[in-house]
C-alpha cells in the first residue's frame, strides 16, 4: 500500500487510518478535522446525522493522540465513528429519530459504547435512522430523511440509513448500526458499504433501544471487510448485563481474512430470487456468483421452501415485541409528554399519538392485534412456529453448505417518496434480509456492483457463530473485485 | 381478514394509542391489507412444531443476588417531564 | 335456600433478597427517600435489559417445595402487558403458562379437623412502583411516582377455591404467612405491603354457582377476615332479596368496614402475554431442586406436631410457639440449655436437689415439665414485657389478630437481652428449689431489662427460698396466731380459708417459700 501523498483522510479505511495514526503521519485531530470538514460540506445534502458531536470529537481526538503517542493504541484508537441514534450514549442525545425521545439524554452508555470508548474512539455524532429502527428507507425519521450519496434523490435504505450513508460519503470512517430485519445490511447494500449482522447473542444488546428484542443485533458498517472484522473484535463478546449474550470466547476476526475460498461449498437459495426482483440486481448477483465459482468455490442451488413465509412471520413477531417494547414511552419518566389532557389516560394516549410517527404507530397496532385475545394463536404463535421451521431449514442447509449467497435487496435504492405510502411495498425491501434475523444467524452485505450507477449488495449467510466463514468469503470476493474502492460522486 | 373500525379502535385502546380520524381510516385499510397477506401463514403445516421464542439455546442465565449502586435521584429524574419533591409527577391516577 | 361460601386466595409476597429481581438496586427502600433505589433497568429506560436474580428463583422454589408443589422442569418468564403509571416498562415481567411450580397444598385445622387447601401455583414476578395521591392548593388532584419498590422480587401464590369460610381463609393466610417467615423468604410485613392478599369469593347452592367477586385492599389478617365476612353476607342478602350478583372487583374500606365496587376499569384487560425475549428459559434440574428440598427447615405444621408429641405441649401452646421460626427456635434452645445445665448441676455436689418432686423423676417427665414451664414463661411474662416495651416505644404495631403470638413484634427475640441461657438458668433455680415461681417473676423482669443472669439477681436481692423447715414453721405459727378467725373457719370446714392462710404466709415471707410446701405444713399443723 502506498499512502504518499495521503489521500483524502476522510476516505481512509480503519486499517489505513490506523496505520497512518500509529506511524504519526497524521494525527487523530487532523483526521477528525478532515472528517468534520467533510461533514460540513456534505451533510446539508445527505442528512446522515441527528446530532454532530463536534466538540466532543475534537477532545476525544486529542485524548486519542496522547494514547497514540504512548504507544498502546488499538486499531480503533482515534478513528471517527457514527453511532446510530438508537444506541445509548451517556450524556449525549439518543433520540431514535423520534419525537418521543428528541430530548432524551441517557445517563448510561450501551455496552458497545463502553467497549468502543475503551479504545479511545472519536464520536462524530449520532446517525439518523427510521424512527425506532422501523423502516427500510430512513424516510420515517422525525428529523427528515437521509439521502443516498450515490443519488441524493434516492433513499439510503434503512433503518441504519444515516450511518450507512455517512460511512459511504466520508462523514466517518465506520459506524455502528442495528439490524432487526436487515437494518444494517440493506442500507449497506444501498450505499455500497460493508454491513455485518452478527449471530444473535454475539454482541451485547444492552443500551440498544429495543425494537424487537429476539431479533435485534448491533453490527458494524464499514468501508471494507477488514474494517468490519476490526470493529467486531472491539464489540463482540459476552456481557453479563444481557442475558441473551452468549458466553462463547470471541475469536480474532482479522485472522479469518484469507483471500482463499477454494473448495468451499456455497448454496444459492432459489427462494431469494423473488418475484419482483429487478433484473439488474439479479444480473449483478449472478455475475458475482460466477466470480465466486471462478475463485474455486462449488456452487449449488438449494431450496428453502419456508422462506416465502418469512416476511409474514417477521412482520408479526417484530411488531408484537415492539408493541411491548414501546409501551414504556408514557410521558412520565422521560421523553415527550402531553400535559394538556383531560385525565391520565387521555394524557397517555395523546403523548403516544403525537410522540410516535406513522410507521411506529402502524407497527404498534399490528403487534397489539397479533397478540390480542382471539388472534394470538393464529398470528403470534403461528409465526413463532414458522420461525422454528425457518431455523430448521437453515440448519439443514448449513449441513451441506459453508455459506449461502443471496442478493441483499430485490431492488437498487428507490426514489424518496416512492414507497412511503405503501407499507407492504416497503416491507418487501427486507424480504432478503429478514429471514436470518428470524433464525438468529449471521449475515453480511458487501458491495457487488452497480446498476446504472446505483449500488447492489450481495449477502453471505452462514451458520450461527460462523462470522469467520462469512468474513473469509467476503474478504476473498472483495480482494478479487475491488467494488468496495468505489466512492460515491457526492 | 378485514378489520372493522371498532377493531381498530379496540386495538388502539389496548395500545394506549391516540389516533386521529385520518389515521383510524388509514390503518383500517392498511392493517386489513397487511393482515390479509399474513394469512399465507395458515397454509403452513405446523402440527407438532414447537414455537421458537429464543433463537439461541441458552438456559438458566441468572446472576448472584449482589447489590449494585443505584443512580443518584437527580439523574433518575433528569429526563422527567414533571417532577416534584423527588418524585415523578403524573396526572391523578384513579381506578 | 342454603348457600355455601367458596373462597380462593391470591397472595403476593416480596422476597427477602438483597437486590431487586432484575437489577442490582437494593430492596431495603422502606426508610429511603423516593427514587433513590433506582437505576436505568428498574426505571425501564430505553435499551436496558433485565437479568434474573438467582436467589429469588431459589426462594420461590423453596416456598413451592414447602407447599408440596410440583416444580416445573422448564419454566420461563413472560411479559404481561398493561400500561399503567406504576409499571415502568408498560409490561410486567411475570410468569404465565409455565410458572415455576404448580399443584401444591397447604394444611389448615378446622374445628380440630385437618383440611387440605390446594395451591394452584407459585410463581415469580416483579413489584411495581408506588403511587401517592396529592391535591395541590388549587384543588387539582395528581399523583406522585416513587420507583424504589419497582422491580422488587414478588412471589405470587394462588390457592384453589377450597376455602369455605372467612375463618378458613384467615387461617390459611396465617399458615402461609408463618410458612414464608419460617423459610426466611419474606418479612411477611402486611402493613408495609411486603405481604399482600386478594381474595375471590362467591356463593354456591347445590350445582349452581353465582358470580365471583374479587376483593382487594385488605391490609391485615383482620381485614381479610372482616372483608370476606362482609362480602359473604352481602352476597347472601342480594340473593335472598331476589337480586342478582355481578362478577366484579370490590375494594375493602377499613374505616367503614364495607366493600365498595371499584369503578370498572375504563378499558377491558387483555394482557397479551408472550414469552419474555430478553430472558432465556429456566430449566431446573432435579438435582438442584432436591438440593433446595434438602435445605428446607422443619416446617411449622411438622414442628407443631412434634412439639406436642415430644414435649407434651397443648395444641394451643405448640401452635403459638411454632407460628414463628424465631420463637420455636428460642423455645428449643431453652430446653437444650436446660438439659446441659441439668447435667452440670447433678454433677455439682454443692447444689442440693432435694426438692425435686415426683414430676421430675424421669428424664422424660422432667423434659415435659421444663417444656411446659418454658412455654408458660414465653407466652406469659415474655409477651407481656415485649408488648409493654413495644407500646412504650410507641411503635404502632397493631396486633395482627388473635393467634399472632410471638410473630409481633418482628424478630425481636434475637436482639433481646434475655437469651435462652437466661431463661434456662432461672428454671434451674426453680427446679432446685432455690427460687419460687412467684419470685421468679421479679427475676425474670430484671433479666429482661438488664440481661444479667438469674443466679446473680437472686443472690444480690436475697430472693432465695427459705429452706429451713424450722424457720418456716415459726412464721406459720405466727400467722396462725394472728388469724384466729381463718383458723376457725378452716376447722369449721371452709377449705377457702386455707388458701387465705397460705397467702398470709407468702406475704410474711415476701414470697420466699413454696406455696405447696406451706400448704402441706399448714394442714399438718391444723391437723
């Protein structure tokens, strides 16, 4: 690698920036200023942030510089990051892009924040998102949508649209997002960055504002696979504060970055090539699959018949859990509160009426209905049984295959406003990403090409806790193709 | 299945969610469409299939009965819309 | 028409853990400022997660085993959804279809006959915040929320509707209460709300069952009894007057002693239970469960029965003594110490034991005599002094009910100056004829206040019995001289007169003689 002259610092990867920082060819303050300048110049067009923490970033950068000079820096020390605004940051607004929490300042850090802070990272700000992570386009943010840096008339995907767009556009080097049904991977695909959803239980959920507790998982958004592995090294691991976090030891994920996939068995689940999939997307993915075959992997089609039920099961399970998770927003302890009301119940209902946006209300309604007396068995319980079938099918597939290859999304980024009034169409943009949340398994989206200048993501799935396998295939493909080096025209 | 207006109102009450007239109408048609799509699940044979509530097979995740510090009162109340004398203040709660 | 009463109880008991059910906040909030035992978890802040307090699970299983419940092999927590300002998350983490335990029973005694009351389930959940109603100067009412109580482990015990009278309900509740205190899993304090009881009551006539009423707001054993009696009567009257009953919730008004229909909830309840996704299931291995069972202490009913057989106590005494583990332990300590000191005193040549009467001849009869004596002292003087002290300290602790026994004041026995050794030592003196029962009262009171040993007090105050027969004879002679009238009465056949004379002798000796001895000598003299 040749860094002379130093390219735009905001375009560096973690690995590149870390190398420069450790060799003192750039300081964290310089890097941070470059990123903040970039924010100033593009944020008006993108709106990737809810909050930019400029002063904090600079003081953290100074602190990082002193750690760097003392020589005990880690790869993340001094590197600017965007944190999705549903991950609690102590003393810093955490809004979930909702009216309900627009003034909420948590008195605690999420576990992932504690972990990142121990590396002396630089927080550039909190990333814009679909309200409470419900959405696939970032249009459901109460603060207005984030735009796609590849085409600002289009959506960046969601719900981690702000973090994905920000990383793609150089407003930070990497980001943390959350993925409940594809909220890391789908925007990663739309913005041509790398997005990893770890195995459920691999990364602590403590401090991640709950949407659907049995599906939520925090994951990295990064410019390349190496960076994703570096971030995983920092955030993965057991947390006694999260009873669903697994006590398994955490590997060094960078050790799985081997550009060699010869002999690996890759399955292509045909159900993922759904009706309504854009021809361009299909073409890109088929080309990518051919490439993997050329690299020595064996490719075979596989059928996962229950996948066609995944969307319905997901849109019952996730809203059901959400309906309970969002019941705490009552205007009493924190958050938005309507005082002008007839009585307590009226105040509560008005607080929730004006505090929540349309998609959140729609999902609360859906989930409340699916759990309610008389419908529980037909909806919630049925969906949880279908969930069992989906898990079983994945398990069976992973007996035959090392990984499965699918498109991340059936479409390229769509136009702002195109689907916002049609919830079912919007839900369909998650159709390729949500099955693995239902099964709890890991998946990554990596850049796989473009259709008319718009990004297409490829998804790689593996069995639980096989993040290393996913990273290995992703790294090999990335090294062989170089799609990740493309930068948006913004 | 089609949801009637009364059902929408009932669901909103359960969820303690105030809805405008426009929202009620919108949800009535949208939720009906969505729920109708979900009916596809009924074609799946789930006889003898146990439901999955947790995807990771773990059990007995318990902690020791150890005391950890609470937060200071002012931090607990810092985000409160209304407070009084160390308490959260709410509209009268009557049965 | 004849109506039978059908009652079932639903009891909530806070568990005596150090930390809350799902977070590390302290549970001892009783004397704390509001909202000082609160963290993001029990406040239900966004993003926080619960973690299960293992001790609470253990306490619940202990209780369930003591109630002969079946322990679920696989249990789980569920979310019970009902938005309310005292519920921080808008749902309560509780247990729905697979509670920790089910199908147990509890035995009560009704008119000397044992009756088994079915226990439907014992499960674990979390307590809610406390709401206080206020009125501001403009007359507007509002509420204040104190979150200290939210998240304290709460055990729910539900009985079958096997109780057929308010009296049975009260008995069952008391049994349950003493059981929890025995196990050391709950303070059982009803006034502070750590032990709460709701009841379902309905009437039945033959095959016909009438709608049941849920009664709430009963804050003592007495109010449970009174509320159910009131409700039983009210329902009977409605039926007899040709009216009809509705299924409803009624609140007990302690001042007016009536139940009042609670304004029907604005919204129908639909709890929408579903498995708590934040908490993996509990799978309790039989080895673990058997380990808990092995650690169970002897339970009140078994202990009471043993007290009756082993010590020959009456059912009444045994009941009172075993109603709290403290007092039963104290009782047995006294006897253990007695036996030890007895062995010592027999070995000691300096102490005469000439006054041992026939009741004390065999080890068994001696034990029974001592047991009865310890019981008498504990249930008599002891309680009197405790209550006196309590009322002097103006601790307003209303006597829970008849049969509350040594349960109130709470756990005082351990902190008192008068230990089992003290009481045993005093009994030794009585047994050895050094101290009379009459004088023992003074000694006892002194021990109670000062914590000094009986022997020391007796020696200092000169409270030993007059042992010389001649000395006693001289006093008797003098009493006979001074009470010629009584002497004449006795000789004339008035047995009563003898009692009077004994009393005079006791008075003259300031109680330093044994009355039965005096009685014998008097009879001899009066021939």
